[in-house]
């Protein structure tokens, strides 16, 4: 069984892991983290909620972004406001020793102006629900033209909730050559269709 250090994580992230009391990586973490750290690749992962999937994509993203830059480098799309807030919270905990890190949550039902203000301060990582994200891109409040990493979390749920068009529209504003990491509890035909559509590697 490996530990987090053997997966290739740096000290500032290992310190946060110690603080959180995580002792051993879960299966999805053990499998995904080394691959995502080692190369810039797309990834499809079959993982349910509660398996530690947030950390499986969260730690590699935190290690790979440049927190000294204010440019938005990572985007995480999730189906619901609750999950969006939960992921944001986890990312802040995982990245507590990453100096200069700003993770911003974007979701509907809250003030768009407040969210725009947080983005303006420079968010290296945005965690968003598709509807509000599309809206803010359309209003010129968010620029994802330089993102390097995009996570589609609970992809099956996002499709069930009818977000296919929104996701397509959002990703049309992102670079072709980013890495896309897709996580889904189930892998119906629709999910493999979006994997084929949005992933190259
Ligand atoms: P998730 O599947 O990402 O929603 O994570 C489920 C819960 O497990 C979250 O509260 C995490 O903080 C926690 N967690 C994630 N990875 C580990 C780990 N390796 N050891 C113990 N708890 C973990």
C-alpha cells in the first residue's frame, strides 16, 4: 500500500494531508494522482461520491497550477450548488499551505456581483455549476481562455440534469490543448459521448 508521499505530492500538500488526518490514499487517489502529476493527459475515472475523488483530482491540480500567477488555470464543473460548495471547501483545505491560492465558487442563487468581485481578485481555480458559469462567461465576468486543467465532476449527473449544452458552450471558451479529467459514478453512452467530444488524449 502506498502513502501520499510515494504518489509524488509535494511537502506543502503533504502537510495539509497530515492536518486533515488522511493516512492512506483511497483507491481512486492511488490510481489517479501519480498519472495526473506525471503528465498532462486527459483522464476518465469511474468513481462514486465518498471514494475520495475530490482529492484525486484536487491535489494534482493544486500541485500543477502556479499560485503566484493570478490567471485562472483550473476549472471544476459540478452539477449542484451543494457539491460546488463542498468541492470549494475541500480545495481550500487541501491547498491551505499553497501561498497566494484563491479558489472561488460560482453557482446560481447567490449574488453574481459578489462572485464577479471574487473572480476579479484573481482566482487560479474556479469551481462552478454550469448554468451560472455560462452566464458569467457570457457577461465577460470570467475568462477561461488560459485554463490548463478542466474537471467534469459527476459527469453523469450533469448530463441527467440537462447541462450538456451549457458544458459545450462553456468549454468552447477554453483552450483546445487543456487536460480534461472526467469523473463519473456511472458510464452510460452519453458520458462516453462527452468524453469523445471533449477529450483528445
Ligand atoms: P469525496 O469522495 O471526494 O467526496 O470524499 C469523501 C470524504 O472523504 C471527504 O470528506 C474527504 O475529506 C475524505 N477523504 C478523502 N480522501 C481521504 C483519505 N485518503 N483518507 C481519509 N479520508 C479521506
